[in-house]
């Protein structure tokens, strides 16, 4: 992978992560859930780029775990918030 492409991709993912964090700190529950899901995708993509660029063998496994745990955490959080409303 070209070095500049990897750096640009990591920079773009960092910008996306910052906008996701901004979305997470809004007061609406839906914004928090959307921001958390987006952050899980961004972190997993960042780990895959790092593992390919620096030849880290377990990066894809950790990214897969994050991609599975992100939606599970979102569903668990939304069910907990639903129980608190009723």
C-alpha cells in the first residue's frame, strides 16, 4: 500500500471519529446510538488499515470483534433505554 494513501486514509478516519464523537454528545438517544455505531465502524476500519500497513497479524480479528460488538451494544443500550421509559 502506498504510504501517502495509508496516511490520508488514517487522517480521514480520525476526522470521521471526531465527528462521530460530536454526534455522541448530543442529548437525543438516537444521536448517541448512531454515533456509537459509526464509531465502531471507524475504529474497525482504522485497525484494518493499521494491520495491513504495519503487518499486524491480529488486527483483522480485533476489528471483526468490534464490528460484532458494536451493534450488540447498540441493541442492548436501546433495550435498556426502552425499559426505563415504560
